[in-house]
C-alpha cells in the first residue's frame, strides 16, 4: 500500500481507499468499507474517518448515500482509473443518481430552508427564529422549523425528512449530546449546505455561529466575585459533554484560576433533573440550594434560572439577599418594565442573522465557485455582554 504510517491518520484512511480503487479492488458503484470497519481497522475515531471520506467525496472518488454507506463514483477523477463497464445494478445506479445529482441539484429546486432545533420553550429560541426568518425572507427563502424535543434520534429523523422534501439548506441547533449526530456528519461528507447554531463539532470543519461561551462564564464569575461571592456554583441540567457546556465550565474555571482561587468540584452541578411544580423542591438542586454551600449560582440557560428562582422562593430564600442568580440569556420578555434577571446576553438576533446570511450565501453561490479550491468555512464566535439586573447582589454571609 502507498500510504505511510507516519502520515496523519485521516490521510492514511484516505490513501487506503484510493489504493483499493486504483488497484481495482473496488470498482465503480462498489460499496467501500463502512465507517465502523475503518475505525476498527485503523483504530481511529469517527471524526478521522469522516474527514477522510469528505476528502474523497471532494475529489469525486466516492459518493455517499445517507443510511446506506459510501460508494465508488462512476467517474474517477485525476490519475485514478476510469470506469470500464456499466453497472448492471439498477438500484445502485438509482441510489447514485439520487445522491450525487440529488445533493448537487435537488436542494436548489426549492427556495426553502429547514431549521432543526431542540425546543421552543424560552424567549431565546423565539427571538432566534424570528431573526432567521426575517433574514431568509429578505434573501428570497422561506423557513420550515422542526423541534427534536432534545432527542438525537428524532433530530436525525427530521434531518432525513427535510432532505427528502428537497430543501435548499439546513440550519441546525443540535441537541445536547455527547455523541455527534451521524446525519450531521453525513451532511458534511455529501457537501450539503448547512450551518450549525450555538454548537460546533470539535475536530470537524463546519460552518457555525455561536456566542463566546467561555467569555460569558468568565463575565458571570467576575461580576459575582466583585459582589463578594466566593462560593459560586455553575449548574445545568444538560449533558456536561455538550460543547457549549464544556466551554462555559472552562470559562468558569479560567476566571477562578485568574483570581488565584481554588476550584471546588462540588460547585459544578450537571446532568441533574428537575421535576415539574412543587416536586422540584425534593430535587438534588433544591437540596443543594437549601444547604447554603453556595451563595451565588450561574444557570447555563434562562429557563433553569427561572426554575431556581421559584425553588428559592418556596424554600424561603430571598433573591438576591440570600442567593444571587445569573442566567445565560434573559428568560423574560418584558417591554413595560426592566427584566429581573442579571444575565449573559448572547444577542440571539445577531446569531440568527449571521447564520442565515452564511447559509444563503452558500446556497446562492454558483456551482463552479463552490467546486474551485478548498472550501473556506465560516466560524463565527460573537462576543456576549453582561447585563446587570436585580437577581444579583452583595454577598451577605461570611466566606
């Protein structure tokens, strides 16, 4: 084989497939080894395999059929062999046509964009959708929205359904999971236009727009520290392995370290659940709040901050006299008076506008421009702002 064990891992996988094609071990429309097989053979991660397959797709050597696998292209480019015979497998040809020509042309048959997001249960999501819809309408596109309910399986299904509808492109607000959605990786391999919102995939090049989560957490800790708080808890009911959660916890730890303070692992609360209503008073978080271990809390999303405020009131804890609460995003939408919660403002309107603009630019780009040279990925990280309101105040207890 021509690949060198000293080469980057993804390049070893890529050259292995190239050699199999060149040596006629794989012929046009043959299925190449699966991602799992390649991962086991080379002892590499799925990200490495995906990057190798993406490079092969870009070279025109293979094509991808979602849910079925990757196949050798009929037209082999460069110095690779040219196909010597027509495939007698009509089904495989059909898959090839729906994959290659489908992803290259079908999506431009409609001026419709899909948006898959977890839920619509806070004002952040509402403001985000409004901004996206307005921007796309200005560019001549319409928007359809689907909610995964926080289920990765449901998210994958919705992506497949939207592709079958012949949409032009996708905006994706992935669920909080520690495993990548395989349909998203398939979109990348196939070169389908999509932009991630509030997330990015470490190690995988994609277009994305998000807030600087590390900086936001640093701002929250700095504000509470200046008010005299030293035992500051950071909490989320989302998966700790979610990239946005990881970045916010990293920012929290950075600010503690910058101030020369010890980090107490007990003040980092993740992966818990909060029942609905007064049953929440028996939750792990409620017991933690009543214990007095922390004098201030950073809630990693607005809805959680509101639930914590309700728990505090039922427990006889005053906000901000007894405990202070900072939320990521404003959980309220008040026009007639000032909002209650001190919060990290991520400017969801700008996030939506930038993501929709990037996607529209990709979809409107002439085919030849997209094919020429290496694709440049737009990776936009917006700076958040700290908004000081009434849910935070000076620490009243001895530290």
